[in-house]
C-alpha cells in the first residue's frame, strides 16, 4: 500500500532525480536551437509540487497528497513537456481521489487516467513522445496487475516498461533516429518515475550538491522562495567604542562579518560603529563586536519566519484581481524591451517576459490575466511551446474570461493585434485575429546550440540557423548569405511591408546593413528596422 506520506516522498524524490539530470535531458532535444527546454521545464514543473508537499502533514492521505501535488504542478507547468507532465499527475490525482492508501490496482488505474488526461489535451498527439511512453507502459501495467502484486512490484514493472518503450522511440520518430537519441520528454517522465520508485523502496533520491540555477520567469518580483534565504537572521546593532577597544580596526570586524554572512554594513562614525549583517550565527556576530565596545540597539529578526508570515498574509488575500475597466484586454508573451514596448503601443495591457529558453508557467500567465483590467482577456503566447500553458491558465481563470489566440511567433502576435476592433463581439475578434495571423510570414535567425543532424542536414555548433516560421530551413556560416536565402523564400508571393526586429546581441550598424540588403532585394516594399532587444534570436523578420 502507498500511504500519503509515501506519495509525498515519491514526488519529492522524482523531482530531485529529474533536477539532477535535467541538463542531460535537455541535451536530448533534436531541435538545435538554444532552448534549455524539456529537462528544465519538467524539472521546474514538478518542483512546484515538491515544494508544496514538503509542507504537508505526514498524516495526509494519498488522495490529499496527490491532489495537492496536481494542483501545484498545474499552476507551475512550463512548456509543452511541463504541461503534459502536470496533466499526467492531474489524472493520477483523480484516480486516487478520496483514497486513504493506494494498492497496485489503484496505482495502475490512476496512471491510466493520467494518460487519458494528457491525450485529451493534445490536439494532434505525436507518437514516439512522452505520450507514447506513458500510454504503452500503462497498458502493459494494467494487464500485469490483474494478478496479485504489491505496489512496489507494480511501479517497478511500470518503470521498466516505460524505459523499454522509451528505447523504441527512435523507431517511431525519424528525427530521433537520425539524431541517435530517445525522446527527451519520455526520458524526463521515466526519470521522474524512477525517482518515485526509489522512494517507494525506501531509498529516495537526494538533490545533487551543486544545482544549476534556473531563473524563474514571472510578471513581477515575487520569485523569492524560502530556500533562497541563505542566511536566516538579520542582525543589527550599534557598537559604542571605548578607549581600550579603539586599537581594533573596524575593517577587521567587517571582514569577520563577511566570513559568516552577507549584506554586511559596517560603518564607523566617531565613537560608534553601525552594523548590519545577514547570518546564520547572530551570536558570533555579537560576540565579535563586543571586542570593540558596548552594544546598544540590538535587533535580531528571523527572515525565514518573516517570509512565511508574508506568504500566509498574501495567501489570505488571494490573487490580485484588477477591476474591469473595459470589456477587452490583452496579455502578450515576449522577450526583449523593444518588442515589449511595441506590444504595449499596439494595445497590450500586460506583458509576460518569456519565449525561447524562458517559458513562463501557467501561474505566470494566470497572474498576468488577473492583472489585466478587463472582463475578457485575449492571450497571445507567441511561441508554440507556450500555447498549452496559456490554455491551462484559461481553464484555471475564474475572475476573467480568457481567449487564447494560438500565435507561434512574435510577428504573429503583433499582426493579430492589428486585427482588433473593440466594436466586435469576442468570436468576431478571434476570427479577425486568426485572419491577420494568416497574412504574416515569419522568419527568424538564431544559432546552433549543439552539433546535430536535423532533416538530413548536418549542423555544427555555432552555425547560423534560418527558421521559416518555426522550422529550421537554412544553415549557413555567413549572415548575408542566410538573409538572402530567407528573403528569397519569404517574398516568393510578394510583400508590401517588411519588419526587421534585431536582437540584444546585434549592433545597430549590423542591423542597418541587413535592412539595406533586404531593401535591395525587395525595392518596392516598405522595410522598417526596429531594436527588438530579444535574446537568442539575432533577427526576427515579418513580411505582409
């Protein structure tokens, strides 16, 4: 039987296991664009559940534990792989709902519901991915548990079968076979389940000593977590320096304080020294200071306790919901100050920073929706790997009506905004925006993050990649050659308006050269060049 406490340990262990291996899972991505994708997104998604379960009572039921984990993952889901992982666990929670404990058959039935939930959410499921790994392994498990087996035996069988199916994925997807790798999402899911099995056997996976930092992508500055507080005690005092202590150099006190903490302020002022330090050893900070004189105005605050209190206060307040000042509002996901400013000029109310390499979570998008002062909120994901998270936010939104416009590139999002007419009804606006998206053609220039073979092309790390819409189409060493090939294809059917958005690593001088090249190729078109400031992509081009 699996108890609630064991379920918590299984999720936490699964989280640790994939966090330890996320770099290796990221490296399985066959798409050569720099993306920090699958392993990172799945790790961040399940981390939301791990954090939630660490605070749960040991006396909880398996139904309660699975429900809390699923809720946290639903909000913390990032990228398509993270959303699918959250849906798998959401289905599991439905199968375990109301149960005190779970046996092998309960576990198999719950996993089956997870598979069904994930498949329902994907409009065109691709076999050879995490969907296949979870489904086929579950089908085999359901037959296995027809005989009398323990929960440990059932999960061990499931993990073995998941890895067996994973090994077959290169035969299901030509891209995987060509690159000589298994599916990254399937591998991530198998790793999570391996970690869960280890915990169920009493050998939970611990986090690696060195954990790669991953920045949270959110719409405000509330990303601080309790574990980010390395030094718990904010210690302040004033030292009144006496004659015998004046022989000590205040710089030595500062040096000592820096050795036991951070945020050190140590300012001599006539016969006093003002001191501030964050440390885990306030007693040591006080003891050292006594060598310099008497202490007054001593104050020690436990910052972790203060953090918890603020968290409880914020939770009691509930989410911040903007008043509905108008009928329609817009949320757009973009990376780059120039692109963000352009979106706002076009009428976007709330910008969520994100895109390739930095997929915002469902909760990030939901917070942006809630912050938008309108009754109906249109969400423009502007990246194919963010659309599912936006759809999840739509399902979670209770205060606002949400309509997701499935834009896959920033130019599609910008073009969609041009189709907005506030006199229209929501369905009409949705149709008008879809029409605008069809009118714009997008190309992007980035670089290969790794050696790869993609669509029979051998790609070397650092080479320039030209993407038509979101597909790698050209691989070149010289920018001028790549731009020429892209626009030869982009303008096959003509084009009157061309926009060039250059990235944060491109100089204005280089961008002007590209503009001149494009203008020469399409002399009758209006060509505009703007500083987008986007990371990862050197250029984003749009033609209408």
